[in-house]
């Protein structure tokens, strides 16, 4: 079953059950706590927080999501994308635990002829919060899941709150056993590669109070009207229904790998390192196109910096695979063809998406060309002296004069079998930042200074968790 069909079936199932179909929100919402929309419930937050009355009691959507925090997993695990589609159903004070479990179970277990996904019920495992025996009881009664395939987890995994005082509640997650060839026995608690998480159900039933250092947001009462928030990974269902090994080989990503094979002359499925790069390209090409479509431009801070890193990582990966001409225009074209049936903006706005990506690639190639020369000289000097480490001052010069981000230097150094004195680099960066403080306003418009971005994160203006992953790109 193709991904577009999986998405459509989800919406149809919940519309039939009285839900209003709500379009995906943009990846960029005016929510100061988030860099990008990362879950289906984000656009419904005001209803859950009681700030606005929900215009419907039940809603369903397939939300575009970006999780930069998962970037290090891309190409390594079989299940993490930076961009993915989260299908969800939501109840605003309407049905609760039993309704949510019943509706989810119907969709996954009903045969494909009858409009469901037809997953083998014997392979389904579920988890419940350790203090929520009710959820386990419902799973057993409604879906016939035996006790052995229901596992309990503590609050770290199976309790959800919004990171602010307000609604919270236990979760129950649905997993599919991919079989012993994918890992150890023992259920999701033992192995999350073999037991693939496909769906998370959140039962909002508690009111959480002010945060305390010890208790987090302690429960202070029960919600007068209980809510449901769920999220199902569309790409993960595609992986299962298409019988492939990982999300990158599903129908909306694999053609990007095919294009990368064509552009690099290398084949997928032969060499481990190469495969990871192919998967990174497929994932990042799609995320970048979706971000540009929603109005992000490459830049030196915030969202723009994330996009810049994604685009540059594609270019680097393609070069390492042997590409010797620009690639981003071609990748954007493939993504547009794949995604426009569900997201028309990828088609109607293609010319702009393409030109943003192509311009960024040209800028980056210039940086790479000049910086690479200095880098090669530096490596040679270190090796002649029998050293193993590139000095912090050299990394700083590459950064300051040639616009080489530290992560690029780290990456290239690793390829040459060298390390980098990161502490030395950071000390020089800190020094530069100090002297430049008076000039902060002017520096804001500077070219290669990524520290602006870091400062912005340090000030805690965002919950963005991807910076470390983005700057320690050990895996390219
Ligand atoms: P995981 O434990 O696999 O990282 P999660 O628990 O972080 O997933 P949730 O926050 O519960 O994920 O999101 C709801 C659903 O969205 C998940 O059950 C999964 O199907 C899907 N999902 C989450 N993260 C990703 C991702 N990076 N790529 C693809 N699908 C994802
Ligand atoms: Mg996760
Ligand atoms: Mg999980
Ligand atoms: Mg989860």
C-alpha cells in the first residue's frame, strides 16, 4: 500500500467515526516554544489548554512534522526521519480511553479489503503507564491482546505533559513485532528496533501544577473534560505494508535514493557507509523541500540554520558518494513529484523551492572549494609532524576566514584519521564573541558567524534540541 493511500485511509477511518478532517498546519507556527511543528497536536494546543473552545468535538489530521532532534538517528536506525507525517485523531472532551483504543485497533487490524491496514493482530504489542491498569484492561478486553504482550513503563516513557502547568496524562503505545531477524525477544521494553513503535495514544486526564525541581509538574487534580491526542507514524506503517527494511526505502523516499545512484554512479545496498549516505540524502532532501515550501530560507540562525545544515549535508554526502556536479535541483524535482499529490504546495511553488536550494548549493560549493585547500594544507602539516590533532586555531581560521562550520572540519578531519582540538576552537570562539560584543548589532548581519545561533539557543528562547546533533555531525 502506497503512502498516500495509508494517509487517506487514516483520515477516512476517522471521518467515518465522526471526526472533522483538519488540514496539516504549516511546519512553522507562531509558537515560541518550538522551532518546527513536531507533532499533530501542536495546532490544537489552544483547545487542550482551554484557551479557546474547540469548534469540533473530534478532529483528525495528518500533520507535517520536523524533528531535528532525531537527525543523528537518520540513516542509522530503520525508523527515524527528520521530516515525517504524523496521522492523528483528537477528542476534545468527547470520547476517552476506550474510544481511542477501539478506533486505533479497528484501523490497524481491519483487513485491507475493508479499508484497514490489515496488520497481523498476533504481532501487536502495547505499552501502558505503570499506574494505568485501566488502559491495559481495555486493550485486553477490546482487542484481545494477551497479558504477555502488554508491558508497563514508568513516567519517563509513558506519561506526557506539555512542559507547562496544565493537562497531562498517561500514554499507551502500539508496537509491531518485525520478527527475530530484527532483534531480541522480550517486547518493546527490550528492543525498539525489532518492536517498531507505530502509534502513541495520549490520555489527557490530569491537571499538572507548577513545576517543582523534584516532581516535575505534579498532578494537582483531574481535568473536568478529558481529551485524546494520538500520533501514528505514516512512514512506519508504509515500511510495514511495503515489506521493506526501513523508512528510507518506502515509496516516497526510495526514488530519491534512485536519483542519488544516478547522480553519483554508486549503487545502494552494497556498502554500509554508502548506504547511510544514501539514506541521509533521501531524508534530508525531503525535509529541506518541505521546509522551503513552508517559507524557511537558508541562513545563519534559527530555522534558517537548520535548513542550511540539511542542504549542505546532502551536498557533502553526494560528493562523498562521487557526485561531481550540483545535485540539489535534481533532488528537489524528485521530492516535488513524490510529495505534491498530498501537499500541492510542493508542485505549485516548485520554481521557488528549486531556486532556493540551487542558490544554497552554489554558495556552499564556493566555501568548500576555498576552504578545502586550506584544510588539505593543514592536514599535511599535522601529518608531517606525526601529529594526530588539528589545532583549535586552525579550525578557528577555517571557520572565521572560510566559513567552514566546525562540524564540517570535524567530519573531514575524521575522514583523514585526525581529531580536532575542539576545546581550543571553542575558547577562540568565546574570545571572539567577547570582543565583538559591543559590535553585536553589526555582527548580526555577519556572514559566517554561527555563534549568533548558539547564543539564541543558550538564551533559552526555544526548546530546540537539535543543535548539538547538528553541530556534532559525526555520521556524515
Ligand atoms: P521513537 O521512540 O521511535 O523515537 P517517539 O516515541 O519519539 O518515537 P512519538 O513522539 O510518540 O514518537 O510520536 C508519535 C508517532 O510518530 C510514533 O509512534 C512514530 O510512529 C512516529 N514518529 C516519531 N518520530 C518519528 C520520526 N523521527 N520519523 C518517523 N516517524 C516518527
Ligand atoms: Mg523519538
Ligand atoms: Mg517512543
Ligand atoms: Mg512515542
